[in-house]
C-alpha cells in the first residue's frame, strides 16, 4: 500500500512540475519529482528507488522535449546514491533529510547540465542561476513535502503500533 501511495505522489509531482510553471515562473525551479524520488530512496529499498527515479526522469524528459534521457539518468543515479547512503546511515530524522535533498538537488542539476554539455546541447537557463534557485526552492519545498508524506504514509503505522501496545484501547490504559 505504501508503494501505491508513493507512486500516486510521484504522478502528482510530475503533473505539478509541468502545470505550476505556467502559473508562476518561480515555481518552475522546484523539482517536485526529485523530492519524491529522494523520499522513496530514503525508504532503504534501492530497486524501488531506482524504478521511481527512472520513471520520473523519463516522464520529465518526455514532457520537456529536451535531451531525452538526461533527467532519467540523473534521477536514477540520485535514487541509487541516496538509497545506498540511507542503508548505511540512519536518516529518519527530518533535520538529516534536509541536507540530503539539498545535496541531491545540487548533484541532479550538475549532472543535468553536464550531460547537456557532453552532448553539445543547449540547456534551458544559465548554470549558476538555475542551480541556486533550484537548490533553494527544492530544499524548502522538499522539507514541507517530507512532513506531509511522513504524515500520510507513516502516521498510520505509528497509530497502529500504539493501538497494539495498549491492547486495542484508544485511551492508552492497560489491562
């Protein structure tokens, strides 16, 4: 059920990525699919994270009309790196996730611009401006989205564990 919720969140993120940029120009700098891909990678399942990264990258590439595969490669690599780091380091704290999303955003943008330079394609925007605005916007938005995703996906598990420990009583009283 959790995978279905993350998949729905990823589809919503892809739709938001391409609809909000028409509403307000600053919202174009928030990489919503990357936020969900990093969240999936923090669940410590590398295969699932790589699948989400590839799917998100190909969807963004198909909708952008640019260099096909550049976002797919960068998001897949980000998903793998973050999932491997999450397997070795305990990152269930929101304060530890903030530098992870910032680093993932920075690496994603550098890979994207590097692939465009490698294949002699002209990327949209200037490197420094795009990286700076994307880093700030994605990190701030990612923090709030992680809080929302944790509430939606993890809250029920915690509630069930408390209910199980208290013998099914909601008031917390024991027998």
